[in-house]
C-alpha cells in the first residue's frame, strides 16, 4: 500500500470514528476528508515574501515575520 493510501485510510478511519454512528453518505465523508487535506488559503506576505495564511475574516497573518493586516483595518475604523 502506498504512503498516500495509508494516510487516506487512516484519515477515513479517524473521521468515521469521530462521526460516532451517524449515517452519512459516502459523498459527505469524502467532502469531510477533502477539508482535512485541503491546505489553508495563503498569500504572499508583503513584508517578507513568505507564504502567509488568510483567516476567515480575510486578514493576512504571517508566521515568519509576524505581519498582519488586521491591525491596519482596526486602526482605520
């Protein structure tokens, strides 16, 4: 079995264990798994050029240099 197959199998097992007996369609389970494996949205940090995450509010937050554009939005209100 390939490394990817093993990872998917383990993720499926964990997901089904968490579901605790509720009936889900295979499509719903696959969607949940895709959410588990889909990387978070990223943009390029304007300060250092590293990949920076984008949170649910659309704020850019860079773990490399600490840049965030959320503080700018609050200051402008």
